[in-house]
């Protein structure tokens, strides 16, 4: 069981996705409530374009939200950002489920691909390897059997994620 508070989860999650600058931006949003991207860039001394790129990625990951306001004089849009209203634990749960699904798909694919090329890394089923006479069509290297260690690592990762329980 992993215990964390809501704001801490958002800060750490943003850091895992985009690094320390994203953590600083989310901390600023938590402090200010709602703030424009230009003010964030100025206060944190980060390039405006970098702040906008980070904010858009955080938005795509449901960590922040924005409100768009059209300027009266210049008629340009100004964006005001804030942290999401969504429960941080549900965000983690959604990401956990997606990670499990991706790992299962990779595991399924890897289980059917018994051979690989040690030079270029391409993988092949047993039937494909036989048809190719156990020779890579791209680089002509001799195909080798997959190591069961890789599959075991994937199974272990899935097991760990399935056992994870997040509580506040």
C-alpha cells in the first residue's frame, strides 16, 4: 500500500512524466490556484515556450486544466492554468491500468516471438524463423532463441502493478 497526499501525487507524477521543471510548475499552480503561462515563465525563470510545452503535456495527462480568455485590446487568447479537479488517486489508477494493458500486450507478443536477431533486434515466431532458415532477412545474422528472463521480467512488472494499491 502506498500512502500519499493529493498535491504530492500531482507534483511527483508530473516530475516522473516531464522532470523537475514540471514539478516546479505544478507546485506553482498549487500555490497560486490559477495563473497565466506568462506569469509562470516569469516567476520560475523558464522559457515561455518550454512552460507551454510542459503545460500542454500535463494537460494531455489530465494533471492540469486551462481556461482561455480572449483579450479586449489585442484580441489574442490568454491561457490561465490550474491543477485538475480530478482525484489524484484515480489518475494514478488510470495510469496503472494502462501500464498493465501495455505490458500484457508486449508480453503476449513476445511469448509468440521465440527468436530474435542479435544484431538488429527484430523478432520472429518459430514458423517465421523456419521459413527464413534461421537467418535475419535484414542483416543475415543467425537468429537466436529468446531469453526467458525478458518474459519473466515482464510478468513480474505486471504482477507488481496488479498488486499496487494507492491510498491517501
